[in-house]
C-alpha cells in the first residue's frame, strides 16, 4: 500500500510517499481502507520536532520511518476476532490511537474499535475525517473544563479555525451566547455557524469590547502569556480561561485566581473522563446536522506536504483533508 512516511524530522518536504506493507490487525481492531485523513497543526509540530513525536506517540523512533496522522475516515475491510461493533463494509471515522502512533497517512490503517464511530450518512468521508481531533478538542475544552451551560457568555478566539469553528457550534448547541473573534473576511461565514456577535481582531481588541464573559476559549496559535492576559481582561470575576495553545505558568494561574478569581486551565484533549461518551455525543450532533465540518481544502496524497505548509501558516479556515 501507499503511505506518507517521515524518515527524518524537519521540513514539510520530508514527507514522502512510499510503498509499505499493509498493517496487520489485533483481535480488537479493524482494518480500514482510508478514504480521507485530516491534517492538524499538531501534525506539523510533531513532524518538525522529534521530542513532540516522543510526547505524542509515547515512544522513540524504532523504525526507519514514522507515519503521522490520527484523523481518518474510511471503510472497514477486515475485523478482528474480538470486534463486536463493526463489520466489513461499514463506513467509519475516528481519532485513532491518540495518544500513540496513529499511522493514519496511508491507504490502509489498523484501528481499535473503541476509537471509531459509524460515519453518519449525511456527511462525506472528507467531512468525517475533519471531525475528529479538532471537534473533540473543542468538546473537551468547553464541556469538561469549561462546564459550559445555557446562558453562558463565551468568547471564542480563532473562531474560523479548525478547533474554533467547531467550538462556535458546540457552544450554541449548549445555549450559550457566543462572541466569535477572527478576521473580518470570515465574518459572514462564522456568523452563519451561529455566533451571536463578531469581533474582527485586525481592527478591534476583543478585551476592550467584552468584559463580562463566563468563558474564553482561546484557540489562537501563540506561545506568549501576554496573549492570554488579553483573554483574562475579557472575563468577569469567577470566569474560566481555557487555553488551547499556551501553557500558562504557575505564577500566571495563581495571579489570575488572586486578582479576579479566574480559573485558568490548559485544555488537554487526552484528559477526559469518558472518551467513548464524548465520541457518541459528537457523533449524534453530526448525525443531526447540528455540527458541520467546514473543509476548506482537499489535497491528493502526494501533496500532503503542501497541506502541512498551509497548516503552518496558522491562518487556515476550517479544516484541511487529504484523499489517498
């Protein structure tokens, strides 16, 4: 089968197409013929930095290459002896082996049945592959860390991005009042997702307009605490700041608590009390058409490196998907 392999960490051009053996499956796994796989900012980070591969995969490199990718959709072609939820021919999708080595950038991939859902009939394979890591990240942030509820005022920065556009829709489904922050050219589209208010970060400072938010879901790609400080200013006393990119320091967290009784957390996708329940809840919303994936670009497999170059701009609207 064909796969996109990484023989050396570094630039996007290091991603190369190669012929490798089709994977075997364990008793609790299925073999999937991949119809689409998603590209995330994390993928590019892991590709470039060996220590991030160790962190995400949980292991050092033991093969002459690694295969990235955790977001997949496709058709089941083989089932393990212990599999009870799926059969050959089922259309499925999921975030596979995260944390771990997903190996999703390939024509075929093995996956534990617990990581998968049946693909809703009303969405394409491309939309399904998009709706995995990004939507689960938004869900864990808002639902588990933020404990979002009806009537909350929620500011979502990076609202037109992969995680952000799902966060807008999730928040609206919980009955929140959503303030979306993004660039002006995406205003009409983000408002169509359900946002109640829109702030163009290029011409306005959201923290000067909003002072009474219950939650700020901060999905802007930044490693600077001064950016997080802006989000603190938009929160009312007792609010919660959900940081998806910046790792806030102990001193930053302590000061926010002391000064405004604000809870600051680094939202971590892998920290969820019931991953299967999350998957089922998200799948139900997708099936009902209450959450939709926006796929802005679809790349052929040989252009996977181009998808990485685009995701590294940190200006991608919605999601990027590759089709084998």
